[in-house]
C-alpha cells in the first residue's frame, strides 16, 4: 500500500458556502468520508484540510483546499509535492456549468473549461495531464450571472438529483481507485442512473 492517491474536491471554505453549487467537490469528499467512516477533516496542511484512510486497498488522502476557489492550485501543488503523488494518482472533483445536474464526466486530462479553481491548478502544476471528475451543476436560468448562480444552494428537484449524483460520484472514485480511470470512465460518464 505504498502507492498513495490524492483525491481533491474543490469548493469555498466556510459555512455560508457549504451547500452551494460551487461546492460539489467538498460535498463529494464528505460523502466519501461518511461512507467509509474516515476521520473528519481536522488536519490542515499546505492550505488544505485533509484526512486519510484506505479505500479499495489503496492509501488515500482527501483534500479540501482552504484558500478559496481561485487559489486552489497552491494547495494542490503543495500536497502533490509533499506526498510525492504521481499525477495519474491525483483526481480533482469540481462543478461544471456546461453539464446538466446529474451528469458526471471523468477525463484523463484537459483544460479548465472556464473554472477558476481548475485554472489555478493547471497553472501551479504546469500541466493539464491529470485525471478529473466534472460534476454537472447546469447552466444559470435566463440571464443570471454564472458567478452568482454557482454560489446558490441546490433546491427542490436539483437537490434530490444531486444527492443521487454524489452517491454515484463516490462510486466513480472507488472504481478509479480499484480498477483505474478507464474503467471508471466507461461505467460512470453520462447521466446519473436515477431509479424511476
């Protein structure tokens, strides 16, 4: 179990942001902690709250950057260096405006898609070549400013669908750890399978 994995969820620190669309990365890590009965995020390191454990017989570190979204790269690059994590064993989970609520998209590499947290990570790591899990939050209604939309909480049907989506996203992370990224992509890329 010498191979360590780093799973990063993006969000903004503080109670006011806890249930915002922009915080689905943090919500996913909370779901994983709850599911695997890991210790909570009590340790601070490299500008992130972290916890660790073993999932699918892999040693993992879960990290929530605490420097606000636009500076997420400082925490991620610091943790990658400190724990000497190969980039193929880094997974960054974040919200995606261009995917509808309930859609997951795993990718081995790629750009920031206009996401400021990912822009910061790409800048600090100096590469686009690391796995990421995009969690759809949908486009804002009408002419609403996307910056205001991502700071809204999920409500109604969206909240119910996101609860199911986060369960599937946690399954996707487990598959990534157990069977690799390609297996996780094949199984989970696309809409959430909601039982009707």
